[in-house]
């Protein structure tokens, strides 16, 4: 007889587990792509404020990483994603999304061009079968190197100062979405998921603990703090970033055809380049552009200070026009903000007299409140230091 535990999915520690587990005082953990990761180390508020005021460490090792190389690597990737990669030069990183034939987003992520014929695709979900099937006719090699690459996100205003204290001279000149190699063993990219000044550092797993210790030692005078997924989620909402299976259902996982979302419906129209030639989902996206989208993703400013997680949105308090996908009270912006999916023409042609239905728990009793909301531009938070080159010291 097979035990219940034997049938559970395998969950493994990341290469930084000896360090993250020692620092995790709450013992609150989360699953991410088959790995155990910290949800909260000590206090989610302190971790959030560290992102915006000092420096933070977040373990990104569970991120799925595919090495794509060969003579057709560039042409193959350009065939997969919606944006034009032909201008992506070695040493650069770009944000991209890829769709199925129905034009529904399968996932989004980053593409690193490591060399002339060498790329790394990073994403939240796993896509190896789809990537392999899509490679028919292309001279490429696709390798899942998720377990072969450990990663740390160093984010916050003092992150550049920490790297300089580590001895990475000249790192302040690294521009956003660029990367550099240090001594052939460490790759540093100016990327991240916080919407702030920040970097991601990539090493082989055998060097993971050494890298953690070096960063922690260098960050001692800069109030460096490890953060969990809860604080990171707050930062990414402020930055207006969408997240797979939070703000949209990945195309391969949608059980109903109407649940998938196109780039146009997720605010990613700027990443769809019809002039570059054929790509996955192009025909469906052309038709959608001509006939209009069913939904749109918008940023909301909501009255009051009660987060509107999963709340419904109404027009004139009567007509159900959409729902909240991500929400929070922003301590930095001092606003009640949210990302929301609305049924068009709401959010496009009709933008006024919108209301959010929020249920608030008060001493084991749920109270319903209807509050006004207005559509606002994203990102909600976009500090100049995020884009400044050279990166400033704080």
C-alpha cells in the first residue's frame, strides 16, 4: 500500500537553504516550483520597508531556467515570443511574454543573451515539453538548468553600495537590463521584481553559500535584510508588475477557453511586434487587435485603507464589470492600490463611477462596504534611482 506522503510532489531545498533556514525566525515557508522558500523571515513590514529604504536579499533559485543555444537560437526565440529579439545584443537582458496559438499568454519572464548563440530563458512556470516541440526545424539545444544555477536578488537603494563593498568596482555603471561577469564565476544583472534599484546574482550551486556570506558581510553597514515572498509581493504590486497565476492564469493551465488572457488584455500591447514576422499566436492576436479585446488590466486607486483582495468591481454599484487580481495598502505611496481585470468597454471607454465591494472582517463578523475607485497609471511607484546610471549611493 502506498503511503499518502509517498504520493506528494517532491519538494527540495535551494542551494541557499542552510543560510535561509538559519535566518528564518518565523518558520513560515512556501512552495515555489518544487522548492521550499521563505514566506516571512521575521516581520513582513520590516522586510518590505528594507526593500524601499536599504538593501534586501531574496532567493530566486527556484525560478525556472532554460539554456537555449545553437546556430538558430536567436531565430527560434524570436519565433516564440511576441516582441522582437533581433536587437537584443550579448550582455543584455529583456522582458518577454510568449503565447499559445490562441494568443493566450503562457508565461512571462526574462531572456538573457549570454553570447552570440547562447541564451537563458527564465520563467515562473515549467515549459520544457512546449519548448522542445516548438524547436522542431531549428538547430538549437534546450537544457533545463534550473538546478545548475543558483540566484539571489539584491534589491533596494543601498544594493549598489553593497556590491561595491564586496569589491565589484565599477558596478555602478552597469545599466538597467544589462549584465556582466565577475571573475568568470559570478554573473550580475541589473534586473529584479521590486521596481527599485536592484540586481540579480547568478552562480553555480557549489558557490551559493559563499556568495550569501559575502553579501551579508558587505551589507552589514547598509542594513541588509533577507526577505520572503510576502514582502516581495508587496513591492511587485507597487511596481505594477503582473504575476502568473495571480493576475492571470497561464494558458496551459486554463481549464476554460475564456480564462486565458492575451498580451492586450494584460497591458502588454507594447510587447507585441507584428512587423517582425511570424510568432506563436500572431494570427489570433491580429484578429483581436482588429475586433477588440474582451478584457483589460488596469491600475486602481481605491478609497480608504482596506485592501481589496479578490473583490468585485461594479459600475454605478449595479453592474458587475470585473474583479481585483492583486491589492494592498501601499505604505510608501500612502494609497490603497490594486490591479484589476475589467470587461471592456469598462476600463477603456467607460472609466467613471466604478465601485469596489470589499468584505472586512471585524471580530469574526464580515462587513460589506462599497467604496469608490478610479483608474490610474501604472507603475504606482517608480523611483528615479531604478533607472539612474551610474547607480546612486544612499
